[in-house]
């Protein structure tokens, strides 16, 4: 049993780039408390900086969309089964699933039934869609770590221990943005406007969003020939695939500044941002930037998912504000022309920019906590209870 070990063992699973960032923030608070503990599972390069050992590459789980997941189901299911058997034999002091609910909740259920404490970091969006999952969560999760203030009460009312830890991004991203410093770092011309385009970090997101995003960039260049267009890529595979799509769709004539990583620098440097729905929308809001939220996926997946939502919004800034504070263009609505028109308004409307800066500053303040230490303390309490 875990009590016989000198140092606690912690297992974690993060399934994508945003999860890697969130988990790394947790580890930055946890590793100083447990310098000699084994921390392993599935994660990314930021987690590895804190001595996290990857049993499988995180990219194996970075698939989005119902039918896209089905195509990789056998491999993903095999990884989960192998990890489950390993953890049941090892009996870590705690398992922490970081987002990736479709992968983690089933694994957490099996581990918890075997007496292994389980935590889940970042609530599934039960307040937006598939609210019935809270019953599954209650079976799966010993303690939930939530990142939005309103979520704590939802879980406590359901009898699930929960701690509001703030959103790590609110601490990582400065409240005052150094726009000129970011532009200098990227070698941009200070005389001309800058937009950033973030089509997503998953390969499936790049596949479905690239043509519309860069088609919109081409149209914007017709209005402002000196426009500087930044496109950060999460990794080499994503960059190579993105470049290939540009060539295949005859969009490689659009002058882009494609960066390896540096998404935060690109957002900081931008006057306006086009961003795929997901955690990146919150990043853009915390940088106080006007934005257009857009998303495309396999049509069959879209037809199913669009009927499952409880709210009219998909972007986190709009959900937190409970209104369309920034435009959302999804699936067939996300045409190059519609995206270009919407982003042009975000780029040129000064009154809108001032309003968004005010609202996003308030949002930043509401999400700001010492998340690294608050999450680490919650984990340490669960470990102490299990030993």
C-alpha cells in the first residue's frame, strides 16, 4: 500500500497542449513539496520540466470530434487499458486527470473503485452541455479542482468535494500587456497593424480550420496590404501539416509569419485575434484583445454536437459574460468572407476595443488566484488522507 512508501507516487494524464500547461502549473507548486516523488503518466513538455515521466506521448490523445476519436479508438482504448492495469498494480497515492474527460473519467472510476484517490483538474463543461455527466463524475472523482468561480457550488450541491483554485492562465498572463516588447521580439514593423490567427493545436483542428482562417487572411490583406499576420504552431508536426494544407489549398501565397510556439507572444503583439474555440479564447481575453471565435469540424460530428448544448455560446469569454461579447462563427458560418468581415470590425472599432479591455480586465481579476499553490495544497490534503 502507498503508506509503506517513503515518497508519494502521483500519476497524471493530460491529453493536449492546454492540459500540459495547466498540469505544469500544478506541478510548479507540487514538485517543491515532493522533490523526490515519482510523477508519471501521460503529459507534455511543460510537465516534463518538473520531472514528470511520460509513459506514452501526449499526442496519442490529442484527437477531437466524435468520428475523429472513433478512428483512433482502438489505440486510445489500448493505452487507457494498459495505464489502468499499471496503476492498479502500482497503487499511486493519487491519480489526477487533467481535463480530457472522455479519457480520464472512465479511468478514474476504475481507480477509485479500487480504493485509489482520484482528482480531476478542470471540470467538464456540465453547465454548458451533457449535464448528466455529474452522476458519472460523482462515481469517478474523489475531489474536483475547478477553475471558474461558479463551478464550486455546482459540485458541492451534488455532494462532490471541490476547490476553486482560480484559472492558472490568469496568473501566468500579466494584467498589463507589453505589446511593443512582444512586437520587438517577433521582429514586427511598428508602423503596421498585427493580427494573430490560432487555428488550434490539435491536428484535427488544423485540418478543418486552416482553409477558412487563411482564406480570411487573404481577404484582409486586400483591405490592408501591410497587415502583419502571425500564426503560432504548437509543434513541428502541426507546423508541417499546416504548411502542407496551405500548399494543397493554394493559400501559400498569403504572407504569414509562422512561429514555433510563442502563442502568448503572438497574442500579446496582436491588435486583433482569430481563434479556434477552446482554452485559447480565454488566453486571448486575458491579453485584453478583440477577437473572433471560430470553429469547424467534421460535419457528422457537428450535426450531433450542435444539438447537445445548453447555452448559445461556445467561447469561454462569452460563457463567462453570459452574452455575446465577441462574435462566434461556427461550422458553415465560418466562411473566409464572414471571418474577414468580423475580424476587420474587431481590428478597427476603437469603442469596441475600449469596452472589451474593460470587461476582460474584470474577468482577469475574477480568475486570479495563486493557483499553483492552491492546487498543490489540495493535492497534498488528498494524499495525506490516503496514507
